[in-house]
């Protein structure tokens, strides 16, 4: 079965963004990402945090699909 692109590990995210998933969850929680359009979240991650587009999209999708917490 093909792994979903948003099913990423801390190691992958740290390598690409310099921060772990827990950091990005806090950023997105503070932003209010749960109620925002994904394109706005991606733009925020790119413009305010310097995240490359692919990884901004990956984090946005990861955030919306993570198991309930």
C-alpha cells in the first residue's frame, strides 16, 4: 500500500523545516488553522515561517488528517 504523503515522521519534518511536528502543531493551533482554508495556511507557513511549498502543503494536510487529539 502506498504511504500517504502527509504521513511523515519527526525526522523528515526536522530535516526539511528544522522543527518537529509538535512545533508545527502549536503554530497551527495558535494560527487557528482548524477553521481556515488550506491555501491560507500554506501561504502563512511559506511567508511567515519560510517553509517550502511542498512541506507547507504536507504540514497543512497532516494537521487536518491527524487522529483526534
